[in-house]
C-alpha cells in the first residue's frame, strides 16, 4: 500500500482528533434525562394500568378544579420564585443571580397587561411544557420547564385555574440584566432541543404505584433536581450526577441519593418524612434557606401519602458519593465552652459566645427549641461551610408546624472576617470536619445570595 | 488620647487598641482621669464613667442607623450591635479629689472615649477618621 503523504496524514489525524473531542464534548454536554436511570417499562399515562400517578391526591380527587390546582401549585412550589420578599403572591420580581447576569421572575397573576390574564390554555401549556410564552418568545430555564414538561395537561390546566382564581397584581418585573449572548432569547430554543424534550411523564409498569407517584412529584412537580443536581456548562442538570448536590444562588443543596455517608442512606423513613413535612428531623437538624422555603411553601402542604411516595422514590436513585462530605458527627459537642481545638480563630469563639450560644448551646443542642439543634445537621458537617455562613448572614424566619421560629441574620452588623470566623468555629465545634472560610469567601456568598 | 471639659467636668482619657489587616479594631485598655468636682458617692461616679466610656465606644465602633425607602433598617441587637461584655477592655478611672462645684458624670465618659479611640486609631495607622461609626474599610490593609 502506498504510504500516506504527510499532508494527508495530518488531515486524517486532525479529523480523528475532532471526532474524539466532539464525542467527549457531546457525552459531557448531553446527559441522560432525569428518569433515564429507570428507563425500562415506561408506558404512556393512557396505557398505564395502575392507579393514576398524576393530579391531586385521592382525598382531593372529587374537589373542584381550583382546589386541586392549589395543591399542584404548592407541590410545584411556584410561589417561592414568583414572589418577592413581602410582595404580593405570584406578582413576580424575585431576582435570580446566575453566572450570566440577573433574571427576574415574571408576574403570573391573571392581570391582563402585566401578568398572564390574556393567556389562553394553549399559551399556558406551551409555556409550561415548552418554555415558549404567548408571544412566541423563549423563556429562560430558570423557569424549570425541563421538569414541568413532564406534567400532564390536565394538571397544568388545574394550575392555571388556581392562578386565575387569585387576586391580580398590576406589576412589571425589572428587566433582566443578562450579558450578550445570553440576552438572546431565541438561543433557548437550541437549549430546549437538547435539554427539554417536550414529553409528558411516563409511568413505569415494573414499579410500584407509590414509586410512580413519587417520581411524578419529585421530577415533574417538585423539580428537586433543579437545585440538587449539578449543572453542566449549558446550565442543564447533569443527570450523570443526579441528586449528588450542587450550589445554587449561594446555598448548597445537599446529596439526596441513598449514599450512606454523604446522602440520605442513614436517614430512616420517619426522619425523612419529618424533615420534608416539618423542616426538622431529630438527629439531622433543621432545613434552612431555600430548603426551608420549599418545606414551608410546598412540602408541608402535601398529603402524608405523597410525602411517603417521595421518600419511596428517592430510595431508588442510584447512590453517588459526594467526596467532600463525610458522615455527620452524630454526638453533641461538650457542654464545656473551653473544649475546642486551639487552632481555631479565637474571634469565632468570641462571636459564638456573644451571639449564638444562648440559643444553640455549647453542646449544639437547642436550648429553647429543637429547631436550633446543630448536632447531625448536614450544613454544620460540610467543610465548605457555605450554608452555615449563609444562615448566619441572612437568618431564618419561619412559621414552622409548631410555631414561629427566628434565627436573626447577623450580616448587617458583623464583618466578613467575623462571619467567616464564627462559621469556622461552628464547623470545628459541632461538625465532622472544620471549615477554612476566609473573608473573601463570605463576600462572595453575600454577592450570590443578594437579591 | 483626648482631654476635654465635658458637662462641667474635666476628663482626660487614653484608649489603647489594635487594628488588624481587615480594619477590625480590638480594644485593649481605657484609662481616664476625671475631675468632677466634689464627690459625694465615689462608687456611683466610677460606675457612671465606666458605663459612659463603654457607651461611647459602642457608638464609635457600631452605632449606625441606616434608612432604606424611608424605613430604619435596624431592628434589634443582631443588626444594631453593642459592645459586648467580652469585648469590653479593662477600664481604669482615676478620680481627682476636688472641692469645686460638682460637674456631670453621666455623659462625660461617652464624650471622652470617642475622640480618644479615634486618636488612638490615628496613632496606630495614620488614618484620620472623620465619621462614626469608624470606617473599617479605610483602615483595612488587606483587601477583601
């Protein structure tokens, strides 16, 4: 055979290299969809013989459309993103700090000029399933239509009926401040083609009815993966790392796979149910930040059978280890204020003593309420300390199942150096591994979570 | 340090402090000498002056009320800090025996510790602060 000329050889190697790089990029950039891990035995809803996994729970099946719609709106947690702090519900305007700029959620009340009052059923279905608004414009996937596309038509229309039953707000959100090229909405069409296949939920015949209900609640309505699954370069959930945990808007959503150390493998069903429906589980601490919002606006309004279904489903996710998260320290710290390693910045202890100890105790066991218990809390056992710093900065104000809770926010009066010092002290004293936050880290957390 | 005539009392105050790279100020010691005229109950005078000095230091270090959309943003001690007991430095107050007419003791300490702290910071860093509470960003040498 005639040897290849140098020129042809270079061409050939070049072409091969492009193919290989292209394949790697495609593999990296095109993750499986959210339910691919249980791909077998998928059937359409119409062909599924089991009890319906969609809609409101059985106790509400005979209720009117608006009541069923409210249950679904709660389950999809629409209110949290579409309402500003203290603003009228669903009037929009909440800011989302993304790597590409700031996005503001729109008004989804039925106001005809500034809301969705003029939208037909088909317009609303198109927005929720395809991410295309009534003007034909592409929506940004901060609105999780890649999850909502799984919703059955009748559920989407029940949601619309509920939204249209509410008081209208005449309110226009601030314009987005996205950088070029991300301010080009049409590009989201390409994004959708890859990451949001316009496809409804398909039950699995080989799974229990409870699993199918859980899958619908977690993937279609709850869109848990939007926070708990890391994103790829295109900001689409990377389902090869499904539910492994990720940082969103300056808060870390933790691993919710069945992994024993870093996930929920060691949690009992009762603990998971308590955490989801009340925001607190003995031995695991309390939900805070965005997860507390999810509990208060969404999960706590759900039927007990639905919360159980969520747990059933989560138990079947492939377990993945998050490498920096060790199993939480399960026993309380000493009651003695002096028991702490000398390597910790003394300012951390000084601030804890003045501002924290009276509620959280020196042992980390809540003095006034169980909700203040730090023992076993994932955030305290996270050496990145990101959520500890965030809650110290912004505090928490919740009306929990058994009454009002208040963790003051210390961000206004304490410096970044001080917040870093107290977060490092808390992880060292109560957690499995100490954190090493700096003032710069805290400055960045402030920026990410600022509205 | 600072020396002044305050509410008809005479007071001289020395504040010792440290300034770190982030611009945080740590108080080490406060010493005041006061001539407040004839003294009936020296213990009360001492306590009033110590309290006044701490009150002034709180104002100098943290006392800030800010407004947003016409509303005061501070609501309680988590966002309106006070000097806590573990941040309070050692305070020595020396009373000068005097038979003069009595002067004020309540606010005297408060007016004394603010300029004394400000001048101590100037002595330590060369930065002349002109606003309260102290502007830590002007004192920071490591930028965050």
